[in-house]
């Protein structure tokens, strides 16, 4: 796995790899596991998960804390919040 991480580091360090040709990329990935290369090229997510020991179904959820119950506002405060319509005509 450390070879995979070092490959990703090398790709991230140099923006010129975005425009690299096949020869340059071949040199870059020469010490990378061929199964990993095949999985990346074919887009095989399950193979990548197996090789990297990762899972794709990870969920992060945040639950807000319960707010304490507040006393209900007085009637005059409730009336201010309402919209009053007047029918003309």
C-alpha cells in the first residue's frame, strides 16, 4: 500500500503529470502493482477496494443536540408573526 500512496504523492506534487504522455506515465508507475494499474484503467471499483483494503460505503452523519424546550411565546408575540389580510371591495 505504501507504493500506492507514494505514487499518489508523486502525481499530486507535480502538475505537469496532468499533461504527461503514455511513456512518462509508464516510467512513473513502473514499480506499481500491475493489478492496481489494471483496476484503475478499467475503472473496477471492487478490485480497487480489495487491493487498497478500503470500503466505499462509508457514511458520516452529524446529529444536532436536542434543544431544551422553551416556554411558548405570549399571544401578542404570536399575533405579530402572523400576516393579516384584509379583503377590500
